[in-house]
C-alpha cells in the first residue's frame, strides 16, 4: 500500500471518507483516523497499529453539536467539563449512542469522545463531516508519535494517508475522564491536570485510589505502553547511581553522570512535549539505558510520571496517581 503524505486537510478527509485510514495531527499526539461508519477501515486501523481488538478507540468530533451523534447521555459533570475544556486535550467517556458500532468501543456501552483544538485537526474533522475514530498513530506498545516523521516511520505502507502538520504542542495523550457513572473519575492523566478538573468538578476522584479491587476501567490498561527499546531507569535527584555505558538522561535537574544523550528540560511543559520524541531518538541512536527523572505528582507532573512509570513497566505507583491507557 502506498501512503500518501499530504498537506491538504481536504484531500486527507477525502481519503477517509472513501473508507480508508488516515493519520492526522492533534495538539496531544498524532491520531490514526477512520470513519466510525466504515467497518473495513476500522478493521484496517486495528491491523495497521497491531492493536488488540478489545481496546476501544476514542471518537473525535468537530463540534459540540456532533456529540448527539455519538453520545446517548451527557450528565451534569460531563456538561461542565465540555463547557470548560472542549475543544481541547480532554476525552470524556460517556454512554454511547446506538449508532456507534461496537467494533469502535470494543463492545463497551460507553464511548470516549474528544474534540481537538489543533486548527489542522479541526479543518480535517470539518471536511470529514463524520465522527472519526482515532487511536494514537504509533505501532501498538511504542511511544506515541508526536511528529509526522514518526508516524511515517511506524506506519508507512500500512495506512492510506498522512496529513502532515506541525509537531504536537503538548506531546502527551489527552486527559481521560469517565463521566458514565455517578461521579467523574480520572482514568488517564494529561495536560489538563487533576487540579484543574477539580475546580470544575470537585467530586472527581482518580481511578485506583478508591477502586483498587475492581477490574481496570479502561481495557487499554492491561497492555504495555510507551516503551522504547532501551531500558528505562527511574532516577531521583538525591540518589547516587553508577551510570551505565550507552545511556541517556531526560529530566529537569542535572544528570546522574556522563551520558551520551542529554535532555535537561526547562519546564514541565517541555518535559511533556519532548518525552516521547526523546525515547524515539534514543532508540535511533542505539542507547541502551534511559535515566528519567520522576517529577512530583502535582500538575502536569502527574501525567509525565505516569508515562515514565508505564514505559519502565512499573504500574504499582500509577495506582496512586492515575490510570494511563
Ligand atoms: O490524545 C489522545 O487521546 C490521542 C489523540 C489521537 O486523540 N488518542 C489516544 O488514543 O491516545 P489511544 O487509543 O492511544 O488511547 C486511548 C485509550 C485506549 O487505551 C482505551 O483503552 C481508552 O482510551 N478508551 C477508549 N474508549 C474508552 C471507553 N469507552 N472506556 C474506557 N476507556 C476507553
Ligand atoms: Mg495509544
């Protein structure tokens, strides 16, 4: 299959409307889109990513009016969050409309809905004219793609189109809040922080704090995520450690020692934006160990922490923070 790389949102939307799969930029990470109404395209999307069929897709809409097409019930908490954060880097899990095929939601009676703010994403979705199912546009298990070049690396020859845009300005996947129950629950931390959510819906809890005994709320939780080929080592500024050869470091403070690749981030925003692209760069350079400084659990730190811990294959601490999916 030939992957057409285009700068035209209209051309990319035409490919999608003809029942095929197209990657597109968003402010969080690149998405791999298919019309929710084209069963073949949805199947191809799962195949191209190598994604297990029991992991549901987020549905992307252009306008709040389109919500009725995918959701059957928007409760009070969901309404408040929509008013405050749509369009933006927030996904809400709500009761799904019958019109949304179960292949999109992996058999669940809920659906994740997101209305991105990125202007190129918005133009694309406007031309599509239908709800667009889109997971992150990377091979399953690898760090999400935050640039069109990375999408191309992972998926060239496996998808029909790639809408070229700028690198994602946030670089971490959207915050996910489950609004399908009585109280809103944070399922995945993101750039809209838990503290910000609390100002709008004070009753919100983080999944895992109260529900330790219950099964994962999000099917994606049971799969490994964000993992580069290199081994991730958690590093805390006060710890002394012997730096291994062929290693790299990313964090806010100075590195543990001499490393081959160094990324001292100026702010948490930079840390979030650069984390996945740094993982990818390390793999390309043959780095064997990446030391990552764990930020505190406050604000954006919570999301960065969560991705690092998951990339390191450590889920235990996330239970106290949030569930990444
Ligand atoms: O920023 C993002 O959210 C990006 C861009 C492209 O929008 N998308 C993204 O999709 O990260 P994905 O598939 O890589 O991660 C979405 C996660 C999945 O792992 C899935 O388990 C969870 O959202 N999810 C989707 N629908 C759900 C539902 N109805 N209930 C619970 N979790 C759901
Ligand atoms: Mg993903």
